[in-house]
């Protein structure tokens, strides 16, 4: 698949203080062939900045620049895609993070660069291009000043760690609300070797248990947090070393000997206006602006679902935040009272900035409101008013009234567990009467509605006197995409009537206003089904682009096709016999083809251009099977298919198909095929020719089994019914000839018709 990633955020995750998106910190002791960006997203040169190779996955160490979407001298806007990068997972667009001019392309198309290395320079304007390039080239070539060396040494990583190359593993943030995690299980022990992408430990967050993968190959040198222990997000929990001999150097390493990235990244400073306001001596928690996407740097509070003084339950939605991707509900992570709102509706806050305070006790609300006023710079509310607000917030509200209020609006307020149970039980969540705070629907409400012991929520009698949410003065409710489209079309959002949730202007509303999209037509017959047909251009996903490129890659190859019919009665009988053991048709076909390839290894070869041309033989027979998945095509591979039993192949195939459906196949599981099978028989296709995959000598197309009437001297009427299947081999004619193809198909037919005992071994 293809994703759009902001270069600033990914560079921050991969390069800033060496911390990547999965919580792994790399000590900076390596040098690259080009200028490297040390410990920051960008290095400023004159009035310019660097674009660095981003980390597009947890296992990515380097990336290839597939194409530059801008040329040197072109103007660039923040958020505009400037290049396409190929990682170890997919091709992704990388966006610019500020306006400027593309001053210099350092890594050209087709070239590789390590994660964090500079790939381009951006100048603030065209007049500074030469200065930016000169400043960069001078800075890259000149050695660091001697005065900086002591400063670097004066910033240790937190203790006397050995001066050897190592990688620190940090507690990752597995959710936007996670502040600490528990080590449930270490899947590797000290001294064990771990590969990049291999699960290293299991972490329990505030949401679920998740595997955490290693970022690179190495040996576990130290475990700083044992199983069952807690660690703050960003705290060190383990150490990896590339060389087994270095393990002993970390035998005395402890968590206390290593500081977190944030501790070393930002020195403590004192504001010029004085010390930070002292926190009140009461139990409270702070709600920060969450990171709702990997590219989000700030968010806007669209609406507060709770008011100051309201009681809050853990897991309850308290506000709606607009990120750079979508609008999302943000839930409270503990019980309490909403004491103070720091960031009002329509206001924007940086990720991690405080937006509200939650008090454990209702009586502490006035003190926290005064504290919040110091944080935000607003005047503190008067004490009598706060005192009067507290009893009002504490006044109980009848459940029936709350439920009616909720049911009459557009937003259905329900806990995540209630929504999940409603989906499982097939209940319309909007028809359930909520008994929680402010009419919130709880899981018990859904269960009661399912059993028939609770009355359904009252139907809407009339429109509410006022909408559920009213935007703050000057705030126009619109989705991020709608804002971008309106800006491009030079439309005033205030002139567009929103049809989205809570009256928000959606992308479709803007498209209708510009004439790009037609208003949905009303059908004459009320019961007539509306058939929506796709229209307009839809760009390829990353997977679709990869399939398209592969299809084009072998068009210049001289191929030929050979077809043959195979009698399938015996083969089908064997499948019915082994079906109960989990053996699939795909496993049987892979086994039969692999055994035939053993007799004709030329079919398992590929053409090589070495020394003017030759044959590249493969010692392993790895059968790739084409599988259609949502939005693309992939080829899970049954490795060593000629050597493994049918039961083992059947179990492996089920595992591979499951991974393919969820997008979790590793590259080795879909890129290691030496011969491919494409089966469209299950769709009723009787015969077809497949396109040769790159790097292989042949692909076998499997058609549907059909019944035929043939002469038979032993039959009563002189005729009998048999099943036949047509197979077609597409082969590279540079090293595979017609006779090779014919003999291979003959051997395969003999195995499937007469030597079925070879398959069941």
C-alpha cells in the first residue's frame, strides 16, 4: 500500500536523539557516506533546512528514492508531496514540512540512503539557494570545532555505559493515552540473537497487550526491566549489541544507568518570566493533546463533550479533536471531574500540550481552575462562581431525561465496550436508553436491551431546541479535507451548508458547491435500491502500483504458452479423502508441481544477463501461489514444497493466506518464489494464460475442472463421464524451450493421474 507521510515527523521519529517510532534509540557512533543529520529533524543552513530519509517502518534501515516529484529550483508548499520513497514494506509519498524552494537534491532517483541521512536541501526562497548549498557543503566537509567535543562528552547517556556500539530499547507508546507500560513477557533472553522485525517482548499498555519488534539485528546484552515491572514511555528497558563479544560489557547495566531520550534531548530551562506555577496540593491529572496520527503536530479542539464540573468516567469520550487526518473522540483514562478546560473550542494546541485538568475530588475544582488560569495565561475564575458551579455539577440528573436528551441529538454517547457489544448483538445503539452520566449508554444498558428487560430509547418527537454542539464564535465546523478543497477552490466555508455530523462541512459538500459532484438524486420509488457506481480517477495504492510495475517488467521477455488437459477424477478423490485433515487444493497442486519440477529443473530456473546471458538455476523449489486480496494481488510462497508433507504444506498455506488477508506477510513469505501457480478455477474460468513474474522462468495457469463424456468399451452405453482440467504454462523462451515445457506438463499430468501415492507421502 501507499501512504503519505510527513517528512518532519518521520525524520523526528527516526533521527531525533536516535529515537524511532517504535521506541528504539540508537547511539550515534556510525558515519554515513553523505552528510548525516545529527540528533534533529533538520539542520539549518543559512535560511534553509534538510530533508532526511524517513523511517517508514519499524524495520527500515535504508530507503530508495523512487522518484522526485519536484525538481531543483521548484517552489514547495508545506504538506506537498516532494518524493516517493521505497522502504522494505511499500512505496510512500513524503511531504514537505515547510514552504520554500528545493535548493539541491543530494540523493538522486534510484539511489539508496540510510534512515536519517540528508536527501535534499530546502531554501526559504530562491535568492538563498546558493547560500544554503554552500553552507551545507561547507558544514558537511568541515570537522566539528574542538570546543564542541567537551560539550558532547558532557552530555552522557545517563551513566558510565561501555564505549561500544549498542542500541537501547525503550518502552514504546502503544496508544495516544499510554504513559507507562508493563513488561508482560520477554521473548528473548540475555545472549539470544534477534533479527530485525522479530518480536522481542510483550508489553501491556492501557489498551491491550502487544508484541514489540526489534529494530535491527543483534544480541540481547541487557534486560533493564524484568517481566512484571512497569516503565514510563520512553524509559530504557533493554540493550542490543551487534557483536556477541560485547554482551559482557553490559553485564552491570541497569535502568538507572541510562536516561530517557527526553532527558538528554532537552536541557532544563527556566522561563525568563519566572518559575512555572506551583501545582496545587491535591490529586489531579492532566489531559494532553494526543497524537492521533504519525504526522500530527497540533490539533484543534472541535467540541467539548463535557463541561467544567461534570463527572467523568474512565473510557468516556470527553472531547472531539481535529487532527491533520480526521476528527476523533478522545476518551478520559481515569474517573474524576472535569475541573478546568485550558484549550477552548476552536483553539489549537501542540501535541503533548495540556488541554484540560481532571480532579479526583469535586472539592478541588476551584484550586485547579486557578492553576489552569496560570497555565493558559487567562484570569482565574472568581471563587464564589466556582463554588456555585460545584453544587450545580454535583446535582444528580434523572436517567430518563438524560437518555431522552441524548437520543434527540445527532451524537450517540456510548462507551467503547457498549458499542462493541451492540455490534456483536446486532442492536442499533441509537435505540438503547443510556443510564450512565448524562445519558451515556453503558455495556449493561446494551445487555439489558438485548434481553428485553429495558425499555428502548424514546423516538425523536421533534427537533431539539438547539443543536447538540454549537461551534464557538468564529469557528466554522469542517473536516480537514473540506478545508483543503475549499481553499483550493477559493470558496468561503461559511457559505457552504454542512451535511456531516454536528453540521460539519464535508468534502462532498465542497465538491457539490464547486460542481465537481452532483447532488444525490431522489428516486421515484421509495423502496428502490440506489446503486452507486464509481466515477472519476482513483490513484493506485502502493500494492496496485507494485502489481502494475511487475506486470510491465516482463513485457519485453520472449514468452510462449503451452496447454494440456489432465484427467482429475483420481486427484479429486484424493482431495476428498485428505480434506478432513486440513489439506487444501492449493497444497496438493503445489506438491504435484514441485515433484514435476524435480524431474525438469530447467522449469525452476531464470534468465541471467551475466557474461552475456545464461541460466540461473535455483536449488530450492519454492512455489508461489497468486492470491487476490482487497486492493491488490500477492503471492504467498510454500517453500521447499517438494520436501515437505501434504499436512505440513496445508497448515503452512492456511497460515500464509491468513497473513495475506491481514497484510502481515513478511517479505520472505511473498518474495522468495522460484515458480508461480495462478488458479482461477474456483471462479469458473476454464482456461487462461498468466503473465510471467519478474525473476522467474515459468508460471502455471490452472483452469476449472469440467465434466466430459468420453467413449468407454466397458460402460453399458459405451460412454462414461470423466473430469478434466486445462493447465497452461507460460515460460521464458530464452532458456526454456517448447520441448522442455511439453515434457514438464507430461510429467505433471502423469503424477496427477497415475502416481497419486507420491503426493500423499
